C-alpha cells in the first residue's frame, strides 16, 4: 500500500514530463520565423517549461519515496529478526535470513549502531555481535511508570 504513493509520483511526473516535451517539440517545429514576443515567451514558459520541471520533480520524489519505503521495510525486517534471535545477531545471521549481501548486512547493522538502536560487542574469536534491546513480554508487563520510579 505504501508503494501506491510512489506509483502516483511516477504517473503524475511522467504525464507532466511527456506533456511538456510534446509541447516543446510542437514549439520547436512551428513555422514561426520571427522572434517570439514577451507574452509568447511567458506562455511557453508556463505551458512547456513548468510541466517539464514539475514532471521531473515528481519522478525524483517517486525515487526518493521508493527508497524510503524500502529502508522502512528493511528496518522492520532487521528488528523482527533481532526479536526472533533473542536480541543478538551477527552480520552472517542477517545475510542468511534476508536477501542482503554480507556487505549490505554489515552497513545496515552499522547504521543501527550509529543510531544507538543496537550496540556492538565482540566475541573472543573476533566475531562482531550486534545487540538489540529486546524486552520479553514478562518484562513489558512488569514495567513501571516513570513517575513511580522518581
């Protein structure tokens, strides 16, 4: 459902871009030998240039939104996997359980560490372990309100 916004951006952008390009071809192919007047230039700008600019902008927004949705889904998949693995995972764990390569998995986990969502630990044999704060249901039920602790 989140991709419907991306499709809308692409559709509106493509329609505007093609409309502007079609009119640009028409203006270029016209037999008008004299230099256009100021009012003609303003009309050309409004009817030809603006649709091309806005169409390109909407296509760019579509690419940005698609990347945002992909990152959001990747984040959810990593957190779900962290929960399934008890809060700890390695780069290999993430790569094996997702479609990510080892380098993508490493970069993804480093983003979680830099965002302070995960902490980095190292085992005696040198393996990096990424630790996520995962509270069990019992811990969640036993949690106290902040004002009770103060």
